[in-house]
């Protein structure tokens, strides 16, 4: 990962989640059901070998002949596809759009080390991926969401597949290394890699893990969801890939 992305991670750690000065909302605040309606078209189920998770589109371009998209997800969802030739499927929530490595061009890209749990899927297809205008804006890579901010996230829990589920909670705190938002909510198997967003539809991160509160060997109390900030992804897209984003 380029030095500037690492430097930004360090800046996040030093800030305690207070790098909010440059953030300017692009969209008005909306009811959560309307936010979900806008984020759903860019949210997909991902199957890689024996692993299933969630991914979401952060960049798109295309025409009638061909479309290409970049999807963000948790690295542990797609890591196996980076080390051996396995089939990868990307499926829309309504299951009307299915992209497959046997038909479509697809490759994976890791951002940072495995500890950052951040990856991209680069997809190219002759089939429509999303409609123009469906991209969601991404939080400025110099900004952070403050403690107490209400956020939502989407994903496909494995035990109710193929249902796309909505969750929401608040930013409770931060972990410095690797940079993480701590959220008073759950991260269920299958939701890993799902989009995290605010009430203005800004993409602010991705679901990484659930941190259980183990009171003892036999007792586990409610814990916190760990969400990876989208900052490094946004920086990488703009400064390394020169990709189109909102």
C-alpha cells in the first residue's frame, strides 16, 4: 500500500476520530428506509469458494457494450481468491444480476496488510452492473465520523440467506491500530464486507468483524461491531487507480 495511505491511517489513529473539519454533506438527511433504498442497488452478495460475504460498489463506468465496477469488501471474504484459482460469484440482492469469473472478467486487490481487512473486486462485464446515477457518495478521505454519530449497514446474514438485512447503531469509539470504528451493533457471519453509511447516504466504511465481550470461558456478553473506515479505499481509488467516485 502506498506510503500516503499508511500515513493517513496514522493520522486517523492520532486523531481519535476527530478529523471532521473538511466534511461537507453532499446529500440531505433522509429517513433510514429511503437511505436503504438508495444503497441496496450497489450492495451484492459475494461467494468465493467456501466463503460468503457482502460487497458494495464504490466506482463505476460503462456504456451499452461494456461496464466496469470496483467493489469494496472485507479482505477475509476474498482472500482465498487471491491465492488460488477459484470461482467467484457476485449476486445482486434481488438475484437478477449474477456475475461469475467463468463468464466475466474479475480480479481482487488488497489494500494494506491483512490486519486492515480491506479489499477490492475489479469487475468487468458485458451485462449491466448498475444504472447510471446509482453510485453513492463516499466520505472525504480526510474526514472521520465523530463519536455518537448514527450509522447504518447492510449485509447478507448466512442463516437467513438470501435476505439482505439492515442494521444500525452509533459510533461508540475507535481503535487506533488498525484503524476501526467501534459500533454498538452486531456483525453477523455473511455481513462481512457490507457497506456502512450515514443518513445522507455517504459511504463511510465496511463491516469487518464482531468483537465479543468474553466475561469468562463460558460466558459471552454483547460486544461491539468493528467497522473499517472507507478513507484508505477512497484515497486509493482517487490517487492510485484514478477511478471515478462521487
